[in-house]
C-alpha cells in the first residue's frame, strides 16, 4: 500500500510540480492514514478501505484533539489520493466521493503593535557583528515585504535589486511577484550585503541571501529561533512567530490606508477573500483604540 502512496507522491512532484514542503506534508498525512487503516482496520489493499473507515480515522484525529485545520488538510490529502487511485484504475469506487470536508474554524491572524515592531527591528542594531547585521536585514525585509517564511529563506542575492528598491520572490503555486521595499530596509540590506554576508559565507558559489553560522542557507527553523531570541530580549509577552510579522505588515498597511487589492498583491494571495480577513483585524484594532481613548463611551 505504501508503494502506491510513493507513486502518488512521484505523480505530484513530476506532473503537478508540487513544492518539497507540500510533498512532505502529503507524505506525512498519507503515511499516517495508511498506518491507521492497516493497524486498526486490517486493510491489505486500497480496495478494502471504506468510507466508514475514513470517517473512523477522522474521529480518531478529533479524539487526539488535532486542530480543525490539520484535520481538514489531512482529509483533503486523502481525497486527492483516492481520486488518483480511481483515475489509475486501482479502485473502482472512490469512498471519499460523498465525504464532506470538515469545517475549519477561522482564527483571525495575530498582529503586534507598530511600537513593538519598532522595538523588535531596533534590537539587532545594538551590535555591528555579522550575525547582527544579518538579523537586522532579515527582520526589516520580513516586515517590509510581508513575505512568507519559505519565501524569505529561499531568496538568493540576485533576487534583490537595491537600486530599484525591489525584491523578486516565488510564492505559493510558483506564482512570481516583485515586492517593493522602503528605503530604510534597502539600506539595512545594503549594509548586510557589504559588511555582514561576506563574513558568513564559506563557499563563494553560495547564492543564498541569508546565511547561518555554517555559511549555508538559513532554514525556517533557524529564522524562527532568531526571532524568538529578539522577542525574548525585548520582553514581548504575546507569541511572535515569523508569520506574525507578515500579519502585522498586512494589518498596519490597511490601517495606514492601503487598498485591499494592493495588499493582496504584496502578500501574494491568489484570492482576495484571504486578504479580507485583515480588514476585521484592522476594525478590531480601531475599536480597541477608541475604547482606550473613550473609556466611558
């Protein structure tokens, strides 16, 4: 059964061009599901897997208190897999055909205040060491562009055009976009490229923009640890992740009067409905500010 899962993953990679991160998620989700139907249902092939067993697996995940978004993602992977098995003639009937997808609870994205962002961006500037110059540049870039974590760590030096004040990046679904950066962020990047990166790079052929202490491309985990270090240093009590700066970028842009369509393009959202959630965050922010200014209103 696992062999057919591997064939499906090869299909997604070669025919669909899915990214490594997406393939890893599919592999994890389908391997867990395969293990469940083998261990709990005694299935020996995919023809034996019924809708009742899939529903049982969904209930099993809920008992383990998986987030609704995680359950929905795993069910979507299972549906895609059975569609593939049907198209390949492995199964005649698709047990997921009438299976309803679990509803996902929508959580408003969390943003930190502009004051906290300023404190966070200022913290690395207390040192002129190569790593501090890198940290300052990556934090400024993350907040200036609203990039996703994967987009940021995937940047190469050639993707930055300091003269034009733009950064080229490839987002979800291999969608390309060019994002403008403000002058200060461009200046901080320039300082890092001139005085920070040359001290971190080990291999002259390395193209990555942001490097770790081994001179290799910075990872998502490495970026998270860097942000956590500075968040702890300035004493922000709320949870701050790399994605928090993306949320903050969008919220502050809209609060400053930017148009929704413009923010959508900057964030690389395929659907404007994804961007619209930030309008609710902005309204909540304004309501809180009003209540603080008018406590008896």
